[in-house]
C-alpha cells in the first residue's frame, strides 16, 4: 500500500470583525481551493448580536463546507452578553473521539486576560488513527511559557503521530516555541522546510494589520507542528489566505498555513 498524504490547514478567522459575511466567503473559497483534510480554526465566536440564523461561526462555515464533520468548543465565555470565543476542528476524516483541557490562567497577570484551551480530535486515516490538537495562546509571554508545557503533557496522553496547530502569539526563537520543538520533539513544519524564509503570518502586507498601525513588518505566530511516528514525514508547508481579493479584502487578519504530511501504511 502506498503512503497516504493528509493536508492540514490552520487559520485564525478574526472572529466577527468586518466585513464578516464577505470574509466568510473568502475563507470558504480558500478551503475549496486548497482542499485540506483537517482544519484548525481559532477565534471562532458565538455572539447573539451577529450569529446568522442562530448559528455560531463554526456552524456558519459548516453550512458552506458539507464535506466536513466538525467539533467546536468555547474557551472564553461571557454569558451576560450571550457571547463566547473558542476553537473548531473540521475534518473530512472520521472523528473517532474528542477531548479538551482548559489551560491555566494567572489572574494577577493583566495580559493573561482570556481563558485558553486546547481542543483534541482523534481522526481515522487509512494509515491508522492520528491525534490532532488546536489551540490559541495567551497574549502574556509568561502564560505562553507555562501553558505550552500543559499542551505537550496533554498530547503525551495519546499515541503518535501528533499534529499541533494554532495561533501561538509567539515568535519561533522564543522559549515557548523552543519547548515545543526542542523539549517535546515536535517539528516546526515551516522552519523545517523553509529555514531561511521568515514566513510571516501576522504581517503588514495584510491591509487589516495596516489599519492597526502595526509597527513591525510582520511575525510568524501561527504554526503547524508535527510529532511524527517513524513512518510519517513532512512533505510541504506554505502560506495560504495571504492574497487580497479584487476589493482588497483578505480572509482574515492572519495568514493561514497549510502542510502536507505523508503517513506510510501500517
């Protein structure tokens, strides 16, 4: 049996920031164009003021992506305003099981001001089960340094291979990312295949970042990490959702990443 290749996409969708219906269509088109098997979304939001026909953003995207099953999980909740923000995993592969954990918070840290989680799905492939993890880390560097250890400990509950994606709010040379790669043995897909390319995913090339008066040209803060088994390896990794449409709109304020991973037959 020949190797089986799965395609992974990660994208922070920037919740309900305008123009959401237009951006939603661009996100859907990105998915149709790139054809990923598994997607990790961040900043999925439910907001009673904006939800279309009662559906949160994961449900809205799913209406336009009938080939995918999906799970979502709130992280930060605001019941008083009928609002939450969280994560979603979409998959064309069967979801065998799912789980999540809450990451720790320090109430004395003003930057650690949102509850964060990691969402996990066990997925069925022709090469056997894989374990997929999606997260969105704190704006606090101290919190990021702490919670990446919680994430890798959570991943270690499950057999290889592991795929970890998300918005880590951290550059690749910092302690939190080094823990994932040097400490926990994950490959940073972008850096592994493009060591001389900064691969900015939060960039002033994006007009939405320009509106925020971003002083830096860009940063790479979105990642696909692979903790491979002996019979799996990275094939490609590239940016996506990184070009404006004819009206100058991008799908999000983040660029996405997409990677192909080869899984040998058992």
